[in-house]
C-alpha cells in the first residue's frame, strides 16, 4: 500500500503540546516536517528552539490567513491539523473567537489540502457530544468516582457500559460548549470535504491527552495541570460532583503511535471518524488524581470543593477505542501510573522554569 513515509508533512498548531510532540516523533521516523503556528498560546514559543534544533522547518503563520498558507511549500503531502483554541471555559466569554479560530481555520486547512491533493488528519474532540446526553447515561456513584451502571438498560447507540463511548454516539443536541460546537463543525466539514472531493481524511475525536512537556492550565490538560498545581502548591478546585468526575487519559506517546499508523493507511480512507482515548484502563477521577499526585510528589495538595459544577461539564467519559484497534491493530500502551510518573519527573526537572511561567 502507498504511504506518506518520507514525504512532506505540515503540522498546524505545531508548536503546541500535541503538534510539537508529533513533529518530533514523525521527524525521527523519516518524515520531512514543516510546523506552522501563530504562537498566541503562552509557552508554545518555548518549543520552537527544539524544533529547529531537530531541523524541523518552523513557519510563523495563522491558519485563518490564506496569505500565510500561500507562502508554504506547494508539494505538501499531508496536513495534520492540531491548532485550536482549546479552552472550554473561554468560549462562553468570546464565542466568536472560538468559531473564527476553530471553524474558519479548519476550512482554510481543508481548502489548502484540496487544491494540492494532500491528505488531512484532523484532531477533533470528545466535546462534540452533548453533555446532557452523556450525563443522562446510567451512572452510579462509587466512593472515589463515577462509573457506568451495567444493570440499567442502554438507551443510546454508541454507548457500552464497559468500553464507553464510540463514534456512533450521536452528535445532535446542545450543551457541547462553544468550543465543542466549533470542533463539531470542523469535524463535519472534514467528513463532507472527504465525500464531496474524494479527499483522504481521517478525524480523531480525542479525549484528554497528557504527557511530559504539556504546559497545562486549569481548563485545558487537567491531568498535567493537577501535577503542576501540586508541585507549585497552586490551589485547585473540585467544581461540583465532589471531585468524582472521571476521564480516560491518552498519553502522547500512544497518540503519536496511532497517527503514524493512520498516515500509512490514509490513502485508503475517506472521512473515517474514530473516538481516540486511553480507555477504561487509564481512567481516573479528580479525587483519585489528587491522591496519586500527593504520593508521587510527596506533598499535600491544596484542594477545595464547591457545589456548582462547571457549565456543560461531564460527569463521566470513557473512550471506546475498539474501532481504532480493529482498523490499525492499535492499543494504548502507557499505563496511568507510568504516564503520571513521567509527568512528575518532567515537572521536577523543569521546576524553576515552570515557576517563572505560573507564579
């Protein structure tokens, strides 16, 4: 089968955590990488020297600007779209910003690829699903977390009480957040362009992604933020649900491995959609993350609990990875303890630099 190996790959949002990690990973495996980023996210500029050190071309540009795209190489084989305004919270304060960044930017990426015959891998989000629908699933409260209740009948297609949520779970309904709506729109644009123009496109609806090097914040990359807050003794909050809300974690090494497999198969794909996450084995609640990091960091975290949940928050989300496993023979390999230990080692190693960024 034809592959994109050793061809030109453009990564948009390539100075961010996911984008830069993919750039370094794919460069090491023989791809020629070009990174494009507007560097508006604080801390992303710190990744540029390492990219250049590895002989990865960096272009300071904005995906919403067609003139910036026009300055890039004409013979790009593949675009990996990692750019986004990723905060769920800020979208409610400035919805236009989310839509302009995450929808119009995706449109320009699609058109760039269409006009050049290039493939596209789109990094979507599990926030494309309605929080009301997800929270209406049969859920039981355990001592430190929520879990799906297998004793109550399934009411939605795409839901399994053990495996979680697959891409067959419907995207209809409000309460996705403005960020979620913007990602759902980009997601659907990718599917339509694949069908209308015969483009090689795959959509990854990702859950929580974590790993070393993630400059996380309170509203994005929460597992990394919990480690940073514990190390720097920054107060954190359980916003509703007594800290029992659960997410599964996909560590960056496993995501990179999946993307490499997708690149190899992309010539045969036309708008395939996958839910991508760590699965039940790497699921953790806020309360459980607090206990784990207190042990790994040997600290007492400063945690308070408030009754009011964050707008459109989700009590429980587990990713059903079985479609990705069937298509690519892929399974996440990094365990939760191993991944968190790596994050803690990185936080300790970069301690003083992180203090300057966060305090």
